[in-house]
């Protein structure tokens, strides 16, 4: 079972940046890739970005052009660089296998709060 630990969240002003990290106990890049999700208060968790085994990336429209997903295979880590943050980006962020795969469990996530 893959274990995923998210970190890097915090409080930032609108327009600011944060970089989230996802440490994996076992690399799944070659099979499923890794995705980032987020869950805002009172809303369902949504997928926002993915990086596939071959390195291709995909984003949901609301973060396209502002967020960048990348990976460091040697360190078993996936990153989410978030720029031009908006208050509506406030959420708990998680990493896990991306769609169409279905996560079997979730980590603690990392809280991002964007103040206006």
C-alpha cells in the first residue's frame, strides 16, 4: 500500500505562493501517476492536478496557469507549486492516485489558507 504524506501548507495572502510536497513510500509514478486534490470547507474533495508516469501533466481549469505539478523521482516526492493564490484556493490539499484510479485511503492533508 502506498503511503503519502503531504506538507507545505500555511497561511498566505492573496497573490502569494506556496509549494506543497507529497512524500511517497513507494513510487507509483510508472503505473498510475500522482495527483493533487483539495477539499474546501463545506465542499466535496476535488481533483486539481496530475502528473502521469511518462511525465505529462493535467490541471483542472480553475488552477491552470497558476499551479504547477512536478516530481523528483530520486526523492520520491511530488510537488505542487501554487502561484497567484486566491481566497477560493483555501482548502485542505491531498495527494493520491489520480483519476481514473480511485484512492483507497487518504492522508492527513495539508491546510492552505489564503487571506484576502
